[in-house]
C-alpha cells in the first residue's frame, strides 16, 4: 500500500512540474488618492478596472496610500494608473520613487483629473502633458478621433457623441505629445468663468482630449474623459482606457 501511495505521489509531482504556471501578462497599480476634489466616479472606476483586469488577464492592485510609492513596492508593477487623483499627493521622497519607476522603462496612465494633480512638480507636469485649467458645466459634445492607430481607438467613431465634463487645459508642458482625440468646440459651450480671473473662452479649433508620449525613459498616456460614473460602463471608453494601459505597460499595440 505504501509503495502505491509513493507511486501516486511521484506521478502527481511529475504532473505539477510539467504543468506551465499561468501568469497574468502584466501588473498594474491603480492609484486614486485625492487631496482636492473627490470624484464620485472613483468607485465606478475601480469596478471598471477590476473588470478590465479579468477580461484582459492582468494583475491589479488598488491603493490610496502614497507611502506605497517606494522603490521596493513599485518594482513589481509595469504601469501605474492615476484615476481622478487631485492635489499635491506626494512627499518629495515619494515623488523620487515614482520618477525612478518611469526612468526604469515603465508606464503611466492618467485619467481625467490626473491633470489636476501635482501642479508644483515640473517633472510630473511633463509626464502628464497638460495641466487642467477650468471646465464648463457637463455637456454633450462631439469628440473627433484623429489617430486610429493607437490601441483602443478603434471603438470610437470618427465623430463620436459624448457627454462628460470637458476640461480646458493650460498650454502643453512638453513638446513631444502625440494627440489622438480632440473635441469640436462648435458642438458645445466651452466658455467658463469661475471668478478671480480664472476664466476661459475655450481652446479654439484644436482642443485635445487624449494623448500619449515617451518621456524620461518610460511611457505616458492621458485621457481627459472619465468624470461621470456612467462613463466607466461605456464600452468605447473601456477600450480606450485599456488601450492606454496596454501600451503604457508593454510599449505594444500601436499599428504601423
């Protein structure tokens, strides 16, 4: 009987050794810390990200604790996703760890108010591309796809009706941005005046809404979409978001 048990145990061990270990294709840190405005849609965004991680087989961790931004913890990830972060969320030490993460060849994804984050940090300003300036009331408008080669853009029509909080941006912080999505200002009212001199007539004929670029050894993707909770259940947006994550984490997906 003992001999039979040993044979069975040996056979099982051989099966385990010969069975390939299934690993997710990459690992993502989702970060949603806020110091300023806290978006209601963050909860929906987390749910959406969990769904994307299951659908596309990548590992996901969600945190709002900035002390996680240290070299040892960040080294396990391929990309970091900021969804609706606001304000100055890092100490100088945490900033340095994030900077080294990007410099090691990793990726960043910023969604909506990720551009309303860390205004006093020049390096981050260049990473995210543009800082937020102001926005009018939520409206419906026509988005314009200008680059179909970037992953995830295929789900948008050439002109795509969209309802959201549409940001007006400050001038670009860096000249290497590749724009993939704009908005037609003639289809909504882009003017905003918050008093105290903070006002905008809009951005004119070219009003960017999403872009990507390579920066300081790594990759950065940003989309201004993502204010309203319902957006995180829209398939075109989910494809857009995953396309950015996929490229940021792997450097792959852009059609030649």
